[in-house]
C-alpha cells in the first residue's frame, strides 16, 4: 500500500515538473519569437507575445501568489483577442 502511494506521488510530481518545463518553454518561445507553436494556437492566438507573457506568469505563479496567476490568466485571455485597430 505504501509503495503504491509513493509511486502515485512521484508520478504526479514528475508530471508537474514536465508541465512547468513545457509551460516555460512555450511561453519563452511565444514571447521571444512572436509566434506560438501548433496549428490550433496559431489560428486562435492573435497577440502571441502577450499570450507568452501570460504563460510565463502562470508558470511563475506556482512559486508565488494567486495574484500572479490571475494576471497571467488575464494576459493569456488578452492574447486571444484581436489586435485593436484605430480606423475611423
């Protein structure tokens, strides 16, 4: 029983580390290059640098506060919105 519990805990810990590395990599990619990886994201994300900054803040929120997580989620949401046009 204890061995099974240890295996589950270690598996969840490893999955969390993989998600942190993946989120950081995708966020840095979007922030540095101004593009997002993957067809679905490329079709739907209008502001990739804003989206990448939000992804990095969401990853950083694991080590800090909920406020950082909310700001990151807000930036990711803003990344999906169309770029403003100032045509009159």
